[in-house]
C-alpha cells in the first residue's frame, strides 16, 4: 500500500494511516477534523495516537477490537460525543483481509469510498 497527503501550509486536521494488524489483516483509516488551526491539528494527532498499532489487535486506550470497524468507530464516537459542537471529526475505518481481499469498513459522517476494480 502507498499513499500521499499534501499538507496544508498551516495546521489542519486531515490524516490517514494504515497498519498491519497480524499476518492476515491490515487496517486503514482516514480522518477529517472540522476546521483548521491548532485545535484541529491537536485533535487529529490525538486520534492518530489512539489508533496506533500494538502487539495485539486490541487498541489499548480505546478498548476496541482493531479487527472490527464498527467497534472502533462506536468507541470513538462514545469517547468524543457531546463535546464542543464546533470541534468534530468524520472518519472511515476499514480492515482488509489480505487472504480473501475482502474489505470491511465503517464510516462516521465521512464521504462514501470509491472502489476501483482492475477491470475498470
């Protein structure tokens, strides 16, 4: 996998990342924090730290199963719901099974994903 993110000239809250979970699964996420500046950038970095990989599929600080997109998105929603109305984020979190090439995803306010197949 590869990706490219063109950073803003000032602090912003867009990020993506992907990590291998185990010998079979890879997870990925895209997050867009509302707004620009230090607040959005700080929330983006906090979210990135919460989603960092660990030796097991459990996301330690979140108490979520990294193999379950629904669990990850639900736990993040519970953690951040009810905060400041102007500080929110959308996200897409997915898990790729590299043996079957199946993808499971959960979106939380994020745009629909585009699937490009080999045959066009």
